[in-house]
C-alpha cells in the first residue's frame, strides 16, 4: 500500500467517524468582495482579482493558523481552487492542513450557477475537470464539494439537480476522490419542506445504484428535525453535513443541535464577527467563540 493510499484512507476514516465540523473557507470570485467587506476591507482598498485573492488568502491564513483552528473540533476545511495553489509556512495549503493541523482538505470544484429554470439553478459546466481533479488529488485533498440550488419544490427541476450532482460525483469517484454533493434548498423557499421531501427521495434512488462506493451530502438544515436520519445512516453516505444557508450563527446552531448525527459545514456563520482591524487577541476570542458554539451544535 502506498503512502498516498494510506493517507487517503486515514483521512476518509477521520471524515466518516470523527467528532467536529467542516469549516467552509471556499468563497470564490463572485462572493469574495462581499466576504472582504464583512471582514472590514472595502472594494476601494484593492484593485483587480489578484489583489482581492491575496487579501482573501491572508484572511484564510489568519483563520487557519489561529490556535482555535484545530482538529479537536474541526474535521475538514473546504478550500477554493485559488487556495489550492498557495502556501502556508512553505507548504501547499492542503498538505499543510493535514500535516500540521490534522484537518482534512476538501476542494470546491463548481464554477457557479446557471440561471434559474424549473425552480432550480444547476451547476455551470466545469472546464478542464479532469485536470482540476488531478491537481486536487496531487495536492492532497480527500475530496471535492459541488453546489447547486433549489428554490421551489418543482419535481422535474429537483430531479435535474440530483441527476447532475450524481453524474459529477461519478467522475469525482473515478478520480479517486470523495464527492460532497451540495443540492442546497434555499431557506427562503415558500415550500422548503416539500422540496426537501422530493430531494431526499431522489437522492435515495441514486444511492441505491452506487454499489460499494460512497458520497457525502451537504444540505440545508431541514424544516423537520432529524429528517435526514436515513441519509445519515445510509451505507453509501460517508457523512451528511449542513450549511448555514443564511441563518444567523445562533439560529443555525440551534436548528443544527436538534438534528442527531448532522454536523455543520458553515461559512458565513463561522466567520461572523471577524475583522481585519481586530488585534490577534480579539480575533482569536471571536473565532474561538464561533468554533466552540458550532462544535457543540455538531455533537448532537
């Protein structure tokens, strides 16, 4: 057995069975300006994508190197493609996360959303997917994450969403990586619970055809507590994780804690309150409070 295979199996075991949650540090080009504003950096303070991504990376490095950011409470970190080619302390970010922190690296691979049709937004095509997956594996990522969005309980639209997610998952699995499907249900959908019924039924249909292969699933916190218990227990599901979806951290934590076996994969809720203008002590205290609360909610 090669060292790479051993590391992959060790990471997968930790991902499937470990205590903690996923830190979603994967804001991409479209969401970076807003993320920087929330961090206290205005658009007038930088020029062009290169400077913007340098600032985003500096924020992420500050988060990941903070003493609060450890494997005791964080299972994995989801990274943006730009981050994959950058370094922390002289190592590639994915390699550094696992070797230094014991945190599993995951790569976001989707390239944004198509315009809404049939109540959903499918993923855009992913150019050079094979090359991207090869780079993810070479960099040391365990798997990938890919997002699409459901706005209404349209059966045909939801079928398209899940079919696309599993088609992409098959390619990711063939590349030796673990796919995290993310068919997000908009928390403002007027028929959110009905959409979740359709979504789960379609996912279960696809899971039946996976053989001995596994996927992970990232979903919105359900309208009905423990609604995804059968997905969590499914032999073809490595883990079910929840996005905060626009809920405040307090609201998201409260809802998450009522769902047994469901753990967090939060982005905005994790980063809430962090500022470039904070001292290191202030920054650490804010991040520590966020991590402690989200970890507690993920232990139900």
